C-alpha cells in the first residue's frame, strides 16, 4: 500500500528521499526554497554518519613516483595549468558577456573538460583516459538533463 503524504512538508521529505534536489522539491511541493532547504537540513541532521577512517600516510617516494608518472603522461603541471586556466577564462568571460547561467554540474563539467584539454595539449594526445574523461563529464550533464543524476 502506498504511503499517503499529509502535508507539504511530508511531501517534500518523500521527494528528498527519492533523490530530488532542493530546488526541485520546492517547485514540486509548492513551498519556498528556504523552507525546502530547512527540511533537507533537518533530514541530514538525523542521519547517523559513520566516521571515515584515516587514510594511511602516503610515503614521499610514492608521491614522487605518482607525480613523475603523471608528468610523463600529461606534461608539466605548470604548462597544463597555463592552458587550462586560459580556456576556463574564455568560458567564464563568455558566460558573463552572454549572460549565461549554468547549473553547477554544467560549469564543473566545462572546467574539467578544459583541464583535460590542457593535459591533451601538453602531454600525450593519444592517452585514452583523457578523451574518455571528457566524454564522461559531458555524459554526466547530458544524463542529468534527461532525468538521470549520478
């Protein structure tokens, strides 16, 4: 038997349990955003969070090894950062100039894609992971626009 919600707040709680965002809950439940946010906040406060175990320290030599391997694949961090920052500036300037408003996932995807493009241009352009990552960030936004959030 399906549970019947009695109030707008009950309806909002059910929507949060189903994975809806605060903005969606406010719109669907016909309540203001602040009220929806407070409901979400109270729900989160009731959740018992297990403490995450402390990660084991990574030895300095392991860090050096990882950084050297990344530099081989992506080029130097400084060169990569220079290109990525310039691409991100173009994106952000265009958003201001065109008065474009993006959802956080859209903006983050564009930022990460700029980072991946920087790595492709300064490192190994045939490194498959860079291309797969770009496709992955675009797919996350595309999926969300089609109703599937991950």
